[in-house]
């Protein structure tokens, strides 16, 4: 996933680290973080660090259950640069 945050491009893994939901399918950006729509796992966009793991605020016990099924991971981050008007990602 590529995000333009205040004119700076960030490239991250495309799938949520929890259960691989595509973050481009409803992921929400707020305060420099991306939140997965499925169980609301949140990662920082700039360094990929984990902020919150499957809290599922609608029913937290369910969030704790599904959160325990997968080990916590940071989001993968890839280097970017802009060349001749194109965003390039080092993978
Ligand atoms: S798949 Fe993204 S939080 Fe569960």
C-alpha cells in the first residue's frame, strides 16, 4: 500500500499483519497510522510499529480471542523516492 502523507510517500505491506486483510479495502488513516477495518489492528505508517493488536472495540473479548490466534508483528515498510513524477518503491 502506498500512502501520501503530507507530501511524503510511504510504502507498506498491502495485507494486515493480523489475518491478512487487504489494507486498501477499508483501511483508515489517522494520526500517521493505518487501522485495519476487520479487527482494528493499528500500525504506524512511518516505521510500521504496532500500535494496537486486534482490539475489536465492538466486542473486545472477540478481539482478544482472534488476536491470540496470530503472533503480533510490525507492518513491513519499504523505502520510496519520487523520480520524474513517479513514485518508486524499493522491494
Ligand atoms: S485482519 Fe486486520 S485486524 Fe484482523
